[in-house]
C-alpha cells in the first residue's frame, strides 16, 4: 500500500498526471477493483512508453522487448493457459530458483504471490508493452489450439504458426477498416456448426462477408475481448466492453457485446465514428412543412418533445440535429445518453453506467440540480425516468427524449402504460415525432419501374401521386458503386403530431392510439406512409424499400 502511495505522489510531482486525474484513477480503482497501473491502462491517461519508463525507474525494474523473443516451450508450460489469460502474465525464462515473467502491472502483489505459490520459485518481474503481451497470450496460450496439438502429437509451435500469419491483430484491424470503408454501423461475428459467419450492417441491412477461416474464431474473439477489457476466460455469461481505435477513416469508438449461444460466443461490435459530421434536419430528409412543425415544438421554452421509432431508426441523430438548432450561449444544455454517440462542445454530456448505478433516472435527478435550460435524455425506458422528465418539463425545462413506439400517437398510450397520469402528459407534452430510415437508391444504377410493372405490382399508390410523379418511380438494380445492393445511404421519413387541446382531451379520456392517430390525420397530419410515398415519387427510394420498412 505504501508503495502505491509513493507511486501516486511521484506521478503527480513529476507532472505525468494531474491531481484531478489521480482522483479519477482512484474512482476507477474503487469501481473496478483494479490496481493503479491497471486503471491508468484503462483510462489511457499516460502514454504506455512513458508509464513503463517511469515504473522501471521508480521500482528498479527492466523493460523487456517481448516482440522479438520466444520463450522456451518448457518455460511456457510452467503456467496454465487460464492463469496467464486471467492475470495477464507470460513466463520468459528461469535461472536456478528464479522465474522471470513479463507483465504490465508490477503493483499487483496478489499476482506475484500467486506466481510464487504456483511455481515454487522466486519471481523476477519485467515490464512489457500491453500490445506485445496480448499478442504473446494469443500466440502461446490459445487453449483450443494447444489441446488439439497435444492430442495429435504436433508441436505447439507448429500449431500456433497456423494462426499467427497474418497476425490476429492485423486481422481484427483489417476487419474494422473494411467495415469503416463501407460505412457499416455494426459487425456481427456468429459461430455456427463447422463455420463462422461475419456480417456487416450497411444502411440498416446485414451483408455477409467471409474474411476468416473457422480455425481463427477463438483467437479472433479473444483478441476482441482483450481490446474491450473483458474477461477472456468467461464464456458462460454475457459481457459488454468498449475500445477506441484510430484507422485511416478516422477515430472510431467501438462498443462490444458478447453473448453465449449453443454454438459458441456471438459478438456484435457497434461502430461510432467520432469525427462524423452532424447532419441537419434537412439533410436527414425532413420536408419543409414537417420542419416548420418541428421547429415550433423544440423552440418552446419548456415541455417534452419525443422522438419515436424502433432501434436503428435514427432517433438519436434527430435529437443531436435538434440540439444544433436550439443551442445558444444563453442556454445551459445537459445530456444523459447510452452511449454518447457524438461529442458536442456546446453542452455537457453524461454517459450512463449501470455498474455504478448511474442510470437515466438517477442521472436525470442529478441533472436537475445543475440549473439546466435544455435536457436531452437518450431514452425513456421506465416509469421513474418518465416521471422525472415530466416534472422537469412542468418546472420550466425543455426535455428532448426518445421512446420505442411504432407511430406518434402510440407515444401517449405508451406513457400511460408506464403509469404516468394522463393529465400530466396532456399538460407537458409539446409533440411527438415518429420516424424511420429508408435506403436511398444508388443514383448510378437505379432504373425506372415503368407503368406496366407498376400496374402488375401489389403497391397501393396513394391518389395524391400524379401521373408525372409515377414516371419518377424507380427500383434498385445494383452496381460496383453500391456494392451491388442498389442503394447508397439513407433518408428519414417522418410523422409529426403537435399537441393541441383536443388531443389533450383524448389523452385524459385514455383514448386508443388509433383514435388519436385518426383525429390527427383528419387535421392534416402526414403519416409515415404518406411521407414515404413522397420520397418514392421523387425518385429518392423505391416502393419495395418503403414496403420493407412499413409493410403493405
């Protein structure tokens, strides 16, 4: 303990970290039950080489170049694979009764004691780079490969060679780069009987690729887990993690989710581009008339504005675009999100963290004590969050949030189902926006459907679509430019319900969503279907795509 205190004082005294960073590191230690060095590695407050040089000087240790060294086979066998993965250590050499090990955390006294107990040898630690240690663990301690090699009478080195070229590090980076180049939002890695499937989600649709052999599955998942600070040895429970990577396409924040299935662990990586340009409402595809309605909702000084739709329908992007419109030096804007997809310089953003009980509800309650003018809540998931958001709106704050419903009118009944009193909803709800994302036809290969094809189709074309507009109806074809999908990019379609006295009365009477929606349409509200057909008639998307998203 005294050794750690000395290290902490020296880190601040020598200007390697600030006093405030030290406090953050202590909080991370308490939250995750890790040592100071592990906390520094997680939060990346200090460049790795600077940290290694500092620790070597203070603790009189030696830096070891693990990349150019191959430990003897008999030394590797001194420690089991599960132990090396769990404690992040590699045995290097033995001199009489002393074992030299490579590690990144010399302050982990529990590890040093466990090593001596297991081996019966004195332990001499040497510091190695984290990326070199990760590569060594994958190379020398892939448990499946080792067992197979031993059972077949093949040397471990020969078995490892099968998966070491190209290195798994390069393979993962290549996969991420490929996904970034096609603007994929997610990567899906799915084990199946005798094979591994990898999909990229591009413009909301999965597209299968196959860059890896099945034999690489275990090391591929292990590498991703290491990058995400997950437990390598745990394969029975779901895990979540994250990492950041800099590629040619820019900096990408990767959120990782692993779940166990009967075939093995399924992995999904969500790619969030840090340098991605924020879109305006017009760029998102909101028509002029709908934009005028939406401006009236978000420019009120107080109340709640909800954006609804299923997962992946662009709700959060709409909220960010809204904040860009109403931001002001005179207004204090605070957000609470899960995850923080864009970093904004004009407001304060909070990341939800269930591990320390920082939820939407608890975070929102604290936000109200920070004198906000505008609050953005990433999602209303439960009654407690909804109640606090409504209280905030009733006390003079403008609250923007999202809700999972199929259309605008259903937002009212969803809040009632959560247990919110109808009169409170009628009092504070400014309006609701329902939205979907449709794929945009590739301009280089789209082709007209033609009158004959339209007549023979099952599409119910609205009466408002004129004969001239029918000639602008196109369908997808596919070319090299759009990866043979026929589409490139996406556009939004919207349904905007402005709260008015009659809708308030229907809300208090607990009318059904169908009744509320019917009234709104009688007053001129465009449905998602109406807005979608306008996009079809303008040649932006195809009727097949509209039916795929909304149904017949």
